[in-house]
C-alpha cells in the first residue's frame, strides 16, 4: 500500500506558488512545443493521489495517460526496480543479454490473446512499437499498404503521425508523412449516420468497400486498429466490428495489428481489450500500463511472423532496458496478485451509474462509453444538437483542476472527457472525484 495519504488536500490555489515558480523555469528551459495540461509540479505520488511541491494532494483521474494502472510507486515495482538498479542498469540486449528481457517476453507471449506460439520484441514507447509492428507486417507479407481508421491515434513519429487521424496538435506542419498509409471509416456508434443500431454492419461494409476500391486487398500488408480508440475519443466500436475486421484480414492474408498501448494490461476489465470479443490479433502492440511508469513497449505476435525478420532487423539501444523490464515484472505481478482486471470492472460499476444520473440532468452529455476503468462522456450542445461542445469540456476540465482533481480530455473535436484512474485508487477517492466532477459540470453549464 502507498505511504502517500489517500485523501485530497488543498493547501494553496491550484497551481500554488512553488509550482508557478517552476512553471516559469519550464518556460525558460523547455521547448514551447512541450505543453502541460495542469502545471502542478509533482513531488510524490501513490495510490490515487499526487502530491505537489506546494503540499497539495490531488486526486488522480488520469494515471499519467493510462500508465500508472497499478498506482504510482507500487511496492512490487519499487522493490524490483531498486534491486535491478543495484545490479546493473544497461548492457544493450543486442550486445550482452539478460534474463529480465526474457521474462517480460515470456509474460507477453502468455498473456496476450490466443494460445498459438508467439514471439516478442521490446522497445521504448508505444509509437516505436507501432513502427516496428508495421515493419514486421510489411516484411512478412511483401506488401506495402497499411490501413488505419478515422479518429485513430498511434503516435508522434513520422510513420505513426501518418497513421494518426488528428491534425492539431499531432500532425500540423510536420509533413510530409510516410506513404502507403490509407484511412478507413471508424465504427463510431454515437456519430454513425445510419444510427447506432446499424453501425456494426454498415461500418464494416464501408470499411471493406473502401479498402477494396482505394487500396486493393492484394496490396495490403496490415490493418491497424485500437480496440477502443484512445486520443480519438474513447470510441468503442459497435459490437462485432473488431472481430469482423480481424476475420476479414485473415481471409485475405492481411495481418491484423491491435494497438493496445492504452487499452492493455487490465485497463478495460480484461488483460487486453481484444479479449472482450475473443479477437486474436496477428500482432499486438503494448506499452503504457505494462511497466508501472517506466518506458517500455512491446510487439508480440505469431511466431512465424515475428521470426520471419532477418537477424538485426529489430532492436534498439535501449529496447527492453533491464530496469524497465524489472518494473514491468513488478507491475504484472501486481495485476495478477490484486486481480486488477476485476478491479477495473468494479471501477466501471462505480462510475457508470453516476455518469448516467448526471446525463439525465444535463442533455449536454450526449454519450457515455468505455469499458472497465477506461470511460468517457462526450459533450454536445444539447438535445437534438450533437454539435461537439469543446468549450464546455474545457470549462469542466478547468473547474476540476481548480478543486484538486487531475482530469483529461480527448477526442477529434476536443469534446470528450475521459476517466483513467489508477486501479489502486480507493472507492472513497473515486466517489470524491466524481463529486468534484459533478459540481464542476453544474457550475460550467
């Protein structure tokens, strides 16, 4: 259990004077391109609480964007990382390897969907994992084209910017981007023109038709999809859509890549969001929650696919760093021992009724969606007017911050309020955070 007191405490305005002084230093030292959503400078953190340099204790509803799933400074993570740092910090696995890398690869091969033989390669970030998954798919199939979806987010490198749908802030003036990347319509029930009831069939038919006409199945190496889209707005595809796409890929000799960087590792109530419908991807990318806060990512896939790459074709100086691997092993142990998949379902059961009650009072809440502890509300102008309401979303976010609740927004149109609490946060903290959100909403409408 965390030694950080699990209660909200406001000693100063948010941000406080010490944070403001540090923010002035940030402005002078750090590129303006690196922005900060809430400029409170954290000194300690644990469970569901962040403690800033002014002594304020804030409730965390963001988990560092779905990273500290097991809680900040989780005991098993701290113990394993401390021991590993004392042993050695780096050799480069491609030069002189170490067992920790093998243990993480074995864990990923076991935990990811499917009971087929698998292989794993480790990297540093979600974007790097996606880059390498596409490399593997192109090499294995001998094809070049890759299809991504509307509202997708896959990273900030050149290739992953090409895969990402949203221009500002991710792509604006950063082109030209990598070629042979095509976009298909996303199964987005809330905004599907034919309505939610027909979304599954119509969106799949639109996907198949568009890919056939604009790309050609015989040219397509891979289709990449987030089983629940992240930055694009926590969009949960219509039931059956992900499975249909995966099956279609199999039928056409195309690799299906599940980008589970944000959804993976208990976040949605399953080890992986693909598990919900029994989808078995050819390749799966992981990062974020896997390593308890340290930078680590992976590509796991069919053994025949992953082993088709020539020696030296995959790797990197820091990929699978031993300290990050130790952290991942501590995080995975925590997820198993504390049944964090079950805890994510409890979080959903706590949040959803309260969000539904709020939606009954305020028609600006157009949609409630998500699974487990990856939940969101989409804000609109009101009944009969589904125009995205980014202004209200921003106002509620700002009001939450002022009351010591760390919250995040997302969505292609900037109108989605997302909830990503650590699975170590208590029900008491979660309910208090929702109290703050409700009051912020009432004050902002």
